[in-house]
């Protein structure tokens, strides 16, 4: 191969030679220019005699791909019961052809058969079972770690807990506050039209207060935190798994659950109720501003009515759901992180699954809370 | 067309106030296995990154395959990049793709070969690097360190480059795999007529595979030549490099084998 001659490359070609059993190759048989040649070979190689002579003296450049194509042609002809001779190749091209031929025994043997539909279904089902088993094992291990830490408080990683309180809680204040404020405005604005029609302006406090405190504020906070922190947990633990940091932790005798999972669960369980209280306030402030603008309900009247409308029970129920949501988000985020396998793509997949799953489970458990409370008539 | 595949002239690189290269010049001839050595942090890898247009020097010129690569536009860099292959220190295989797919992706991007031919060519490249045939179906994280390097080499060879850059081809390998790489490097050069530019710490690899070696240190080229020539160098740093305890062992080994 003459790399310096690459600048001017002749189009590679294969032609019928002087006699019916002769083929003549010419031009540069290099990777970039091979595509049209593939089809030509199929056309030319059809009507040939028993003994084929391939003349390679006009080949000006040959690389491994070109050599492979030539070798493949020769082999296909030989499989068709013909004897083939290649002649006239430059010595260096001939050496390359020999090299490729010597390696070609491997080619084509390695392809794995495609999976049947039933096999794929079975594998998917097995994967689901294993996932469920894995989740249970993870829950068990996390519970054990938690129990050990409670019995031996020195094991608790306070630094990690405080760090997580800052990143998942304090740094989430602006976005959760803004969103619940806007949510309060939206609810009040939508309710105002209806309430004005029946002259029940003052009930805007009931509407905003109850819906925010009991349902919306815990839910919106949990969803934002799942998107913000749950995904971060998965990505962090997943990347640590890819770089074998998790194994490193194990070998130096630090339980990965001790260091990575428990502090996150504890921190989120502390922070999410606090965030919920904060979003309660922001949502009600938003509703209050809208109530004054649309329904002429003053702040003092609104707050006075709020005291009567929102019972302590409703408030406690709203805030009390938050730690449950927190545990769900943290555990799902961490579990999905541990399920990452070796590749960068897997980190992305697991992060997506983590967010979808934790939001789904949060809303599902919220629905179950509602059902349970209505049975208990709270 | 000159015989020189790489020409580096008066190269200066600085990171902030830290001077990495302070006037580095050397040339690599066609068909040569050229090695760049030096202590950790002496700027070998930076120089490599500058040659493959991932980073720009402050001043100086780098000519590769008769093109000036400093200040190249993206399109021009692409044209040049198709003519060389790079093997990164940690392989940098795409972890979501199998080894075969890692190779065929490159072919798919730059050629119009049929899918069938692409797979076959990939299999040839994988076989050329000495990997077993079933390795093609595996994902990078299922391979051992040595196999990963070979797979990375197969990807670097995908477009039949004229020039191959190897960053630490034997780092992290056991002596047996490493000596396999030594042979592979020479074999590829002889069989495919490549020019090979490698950055390495491995003295055994230098003795066994490199035609010429440049020692980089203190921002300059401290010595350049064949291994026996360098071994006679009077420069204290070069001397220490080759006559430290490990250097001596590698030298004795190399002489015994000749």
C-alpha cells in the first residue's frame, strides 16, 4: 500500500478479461471507494468457466478492506466449484491478501442466532422477576443497614446527611417555592370565576387552602424532588458503579449502603416534610394574592377563613405524606443506580427509569392514602 | 510529497503560567514506529492531543500527512482524521455497542459499504488484532483489559489509516498481554505499511517495537534516536530514564533476545 499515492486514486473496477475465464482488476481497492465495486463483482462473476484467472496487475492500491473483498470473491468462486488463480499482484499486495486470507477462517462463524419471539418473551419475564427480587433484596439490605445504624449511631454518616440536606433541600427552595406559588395562583384564578357566580367569594380560602395543603403541595414537592434529586442519586451511584468505585468502597470496608443510601434516605425524609410546609405557605400566598385581585377578599379575611377551613388533621395528613414520598424517591433512585451495568447508556436508561418509577409510585401511594383516609373517614 | 509523516516545529504550549512545551521539534518518517517517552506529566499526552487536533498549542507548527493541523477548520480536520486512527489509553470503546458495532460504526459513518461487507471487514480487523472470533459479539465491559486494547486498536484500524496514534498501548496490561501488543505493533506496521506514533512508559515496548524514540522533559526534546543511541546519551535525565533499575532490566532482556 502506498499511502502517499492516496491523493490520486483511480476508481476500482473489475472487468471481464480477454478470455471468458479471465477477470481483470484495476484501480484503487481501498475502503472509501469499494461500495460500487461490490455490485459489479456479483455481475461479473456469473458466467465464468471452470478455471478462473484473476489478473491483479492493474491494482494501484489495496488496503485490508479491498483485500478482503478480493479474497471473498475468490472464495465465492471456489465454493462454486471453480479453481481460481490470482496473479500479477504487487508483492506487498499479495502479502496483504495472504494475511487477510489467513485470518478469514474466523469470519462468519461468530454471529449469534437471533432470538425467537418466545425466547425473548421468556427472557423479558425472567428479567422482570429478577428485578422484583433485586428490589426486595435491596429493601431488605437497606432496612438491615438502617437497623444497624440505629443500634450503633456512630455508624451514621452525619456529614453525608447534612450535605444531602443542603443539596436536596436548601438548594431546592427557589424552584419548589416558585412552582407552588404559581400553582396557588392558578387554582385561585380558576376557582374565582365559579365562586363569583354563586357569590361565595370567601370560600376561595377553602379551595386554595385545602387543595394545596392536603394534596397538591406534598405532591408537587415530591415530583420536583424526584426529578431533581432522585435522578441525581441514580446517576451518581450508577457512574460510581461503572468506574468500580462501589467495589472500591466494599474492599476498604465501607458499606456502600451505609455511605450512599442511608444518608440520602434520612436526609430526604427530613427535608421533604420541611419543603412541603414551605410550599404550603408559598401556594397559599399565591392564592391569597389572586383572591384579592379577582374577588376582593382581603388578606386578613382570607387568613381568618383559612383557620376555619383547614383543620389541623388536613395539615398533618399533607405533611405526614411527605416522609413516605421521600423514602420512595430515595430508595428507587438509589436502587436504580445500583442496577446500572457497565455502560454509559445504561446510566441514562436507569436514570429515566428511576424518575418515571418514583413519580409513578409517589402518585400511586398518594391515591392509596386517599382511599385509606376515606375508609377511616378522616 | 515528503517522506515525513509528522513534522513538529518549535511547539509551545502553556496552561496558565505552567509551561508544558517550550520549543519542541521532531519529525516522524513514513513507515516508522516512533515513540514519545518521558516522565509522567511532562506533556506527552498533551502533545498527542495537539497532534490529533483535540487541543491547540500556543504557537509553533504541527504538520501531519503534509497538512498543517494547528488552526484547522472542522471540515479540514475531519478529512485528515479519516486518514489516521487513534487508540486511547483506556480504550474509549463505546460502551453501549459490541466490539463489532464499535468498528462498523466508523465504517458506516465514512463509507457506503453494504452492511454485510461492513460486518465482514470489521471481523477481519478484529481478527487482525489477535482477538478470538467470539469477541466481536461482546460488549466492552465483558472484555479483559488486554482484549479491550485490542478491540480499541481494531476500531482505530477501521478505515485503514495511514497513520496510527497509540496512547499508552501497554499501560495496565500484564507482561504477557503487553508483549503481545509489542508484536502486534510491529506486525501491523510490516503488514499494512502503517506509520505508528505512540506515547508510552513501557521500556520493554520501546526496546522491542520502536524504531526511533524521543525523550520529552523540561519542555524540550532531551534526546532523539534509536534505543541504543539514546542509551548512550549523556543527558542526566535521559540517562536516568534508561539506567534506572527498571530500565536496566528491560535492556538486559532486550539484548538477550537479540
